[in-house]
C-alpha cells in the first residue's frame, strides 16, 4: 500500500487555514468593538449583565475557536515535512503486511 499526499496542496491548505484564523481573529475584534459600543450606548444592571455575558461566554469561546483553527492550520502546514522524513527513513525498507 502506498500513501501519497500532494505536499504542496497540503501546505497551501494549511497556510490558507492560518489566514482564515487571522481573518476570524479580526472579526472577533470587531465583535468586541460592537460590545464596547453597546456598553457606551446603554447603562444599567441589564446592560452590565448582557455585556458581561457576551464577553465572558461568547467572546472567550470565539477566541478558543480561533486558536483551534490556527493550530489546525499549523498542523497541516507541517505535515509535508513529516511525510518527507518518513519517506526518507522507510524508502529502503520492505514492510510486509
């Protein structure tokens, strides 16, 4: 059985995902700006409760998702190097299955 990957495509996909993570982080910053504008326009206990919920729950989860996307992109970007190392290490070996 031969396992083949197109190293350039995998790296390109990983780099694209890293770019998407960066774009997503920019959107999260925009979300924070919207929360700040709510804070500026509305005052009172209900506003404080609502803004804190947005910041403590949704913004934290969005940042975690952004980090996960970034990590996955970095993982994909490194795969071609791993496959190259494996190819070099096992190219002369005969593995019976």
